[in-house]
C-alpha cells in the first residue's frame, strides 16, 4: 500500500510562484516514477510533469521553462516549483506515484492564480 499526500497549494497573483510538495509513504521501491497532474472542473486530468527515480524528467509543453520538478528519494518527496504562474494554471494539482504497474494518487491541492 502506498499513501500520497500533497501540500503547498494556495492563492497567488499572476506572475507569482508556488512550490508544491508530495510525500509518499508505504512500500516504495527504488524504481518508480512520480509526477504531477492537474484538473479543472469539467475537464480531464492532465499531465504536468514526471520524474523517474533515476532523475529523468518530462514536462508538458504548457509548463516548460516555468515549472521545475525535483525529488528527494531518501525522503520520498516530490516537489514542483512553479514560476511565472498564469490564470490558466489554476487547477487542483495531484501527485502520482507509478509503481509496479499501479497508480497511486494523492487527494490533491488547489492552486488558484488570480489578481
């Protein structure tokens, strides 16, 4: 069983920054992928960024150059540094752990970009 908890969401003005954190607990093996996804009302959950435990990262085109994903494997923690936030970044952000062919999700954290 894997438990995933996000934190760090909030209200920020356009152009501002936020850092999201995600802590995974339970039977986490070394070979895994952790990532961030987001969802707005009425839309499907969309990919934001992922990082393999070996360090390789992938980003959605919409966040490249603005968001940075990183992880602390020793502490099973995933981060998402979000800079130059835009109105369209407003969403519930979910942390995901891909392990052994299964997906584990957190409860989500709200990010609102508003002036």
